[in-house]
């Protein structure tokens, strides 16, 4: 045999051997799945709810118009600090001012009438005192005349005085009695006049009170033409200008709001938490707030308010007031008080709140993506022998619905790497969920190796499948030149 044929034969043999080896390797690799793995670790875990929203002061008030009219003055500008009770704006008040002046004049007139009536009462009291003295004097004269008449009567009976002297004494007695009756009548008349003067004085005082009440009303109307700050704060919104007409009591009308005063002593982040997370949020839970306009800074805070009304995400309205489908995603309002807000913070800035709903120190944890769900029937080993065909005329065995339902039961677990290089499904019980890891309360031990990726592999991986571990990080794509 020639040398070249020997070489060709040797090459052919080598090719056949290499092909056989390659085929054998590929056959052995059949059914092997490449996976990524990780370990069950012990760590401190925190459950965090993340939600977005905006910065708002806890207390802010829209200052509206109490009277309709032209805005004649705005005494502050946006960004000014104001004090409680400070006058902020003025509305045209010519008619109300005239009403107040007229009512003040009416009060002066009523007070003058009241003073005159009180003087009349005092004069009546003085007159009564004078007439009481006159009654006392006439009664004394009557008593003297009575004594003189009785003495004269005795003397006339003893024939010691003349009839003329007796008659004079009797006339003097009658005159003294008439003087007493006249004085008493004058006292009665004076007392009646005094009662009339007193009634007039009371009426005058009531008229003064009435006109004072009218003045209070007109003064209140006049005061309502001006706007005052009900709190200490900052002017955060000033949508109107001098010369515009403002109106009271019109909801959602630009003309009904003059300005907004915000109490910046307590700054909050008002965020919207998804309905699936709101059950874990509690009062006073700690939180971290980041503000888009202030990058690279995190502000501490705590939850001070949790809304009870669901808000439809697409409309921003309460679910009870929305006409959209009840199946839409919903949020709940949560208010976070920022413990130490920066001085340059402004209402309306976009922010993100991270609320720590639970913490677990030193617990076993696994990556969230390692957790998967399988039906109970998929985990049981299939029979290797084919069941015998039913005999002719025999009915197939009826399916047990209870057993079928049990086979469809979903079990939560992870795939554990066995010593023989297989992925075995292990049922686990979980606790709180962190940002990337989840707590395992039962089913695993610390240090166990489990399948952590890829996501597609974990979704389709079968129990007791042979696996190949490849934990190399994917290389970054090289930029094209």
C-alpha cells in the first residue's frame, strides 16, 4: 500500500473516532439544563414599600373672597412669610364703609336720647324727694292743727272761748288735712312720671343696644372685604392681580381663591401606595424620602396618615366617585412627615417614599427570583410502564375529581442542587420581602445551593432535571468601531 493511502486512512479513522466521541458527549448532555445558582444566606432583611408622590405642607389654606367686588390691594407677594391675623388683601368697600359711618351716627343719637332719659329719671327722683318732704311738713302742720282744734273744742265746751275762735281752729284743721292730701297726690303723680321716665330710659338703652348690634353687623361686613391670614406660614400661590373681580363661595373657580397660605413648619411627602402594599403600612413606620429636585440626598421621615379611600389610578378620583371599572388598579394616599426638611424645599416637588414596613435581623433569605410555583401533579414521578389497555367491553376507570383537584394544588418552593447534580424542587414557607431577597421561614437551611436563574429556566425547569452550573457573569457588549 502506498504511503498516501495510509495517511488518508489514518485521517479517516481519526475523523470517525472524533465523531464518535462528540456524539457520545452530546448524547450524555441530552436533557442537561444550564442554570445559575446561589446560596441560602443569613442576613438582616427589611420589607420596603416604594411609592411616588409630591411634597406638600401638612397644613395649607386657600384664602378665598368673602365679598364680591374689585380687588383694590394685595398687601403681600408670593414667597412672603405672614403671621396669623395679618391683613393680606382688600376688596372695594365704599358701600359697607358708608353703612358703618351711618350706624355709628345712629348710635350717637341713641346714646344721647338714653342720656336725656336717664337725666329725666334722676330729675323725677329729686322731685319725689322734695314732695316727700312736703308731705312730711303738711302732716306736721295737720298734727299741730289737730292739737289746737282739740284744745279749742275743750275750751269752747267750757264756754271759755268764743264760737268764732272755735270755728277758726276747725277751719285750720280742715285746711291742714287738705294740704296733706294734696301733697300725697303730688307724690303719687311724681312717682308715675318717674316710672314713665324710667320706661323711656329703658327703651333708649335698648335702642342703643339695637344700633350697636347693627354696627357690629355692618362692621363685620366691612371686615369681610379684607382677607386675613388664619395661620403663620408662607404665601405659596397668588393667582389674582389688583383690579380683578373676586367672588365668594364658588368651588373650583379661579376668582374665588385669592392666595394659598402654607404652614411650612411640618413638610410632608404625600405618596400613593398600591392596594397590594397598603395592608402592610402602619402609622409611625419609618421612611426615607428622595426628592427629584434635590438629587443625592435622602431625608428621614415617618408615616403620619393613611388614607381609607381607594383612589383610581387612571383618574385620580376616589373609587366611590369614579365611573370607571372597579377592576382598575387603585392606590391609597399615605402621608410621610419629613423629620428635617431642607430650607429650600417647595410644595409640589416630585418625590419618592420608601416605607420600611417590617425588619428581620439574622434571618435566612434567598433571591426573590429563585422562588417559583409548581402544581403538585407536576412534582410526582410519572409511571415508567405503560398501563394495560382496558379489555373489550370494559369501561375506562372514572377520573376522581377530588384527586384531580389535589393534583392541581400549587406549591411554592425553590430548586435545590443535589449532590448528584440534579435540581430537586423543595417546598418552602416565606416571610417578609425585601428589595431583592425574601425571608425563608421553613424548608431550607443556611448555605444550601439553589437555582437562581435564569428566569426562563426557573419557569420551565422540571423536578429532578440534570443541571449544569454556569455562574459566569455575561460579558458586556463591546461597542462597534
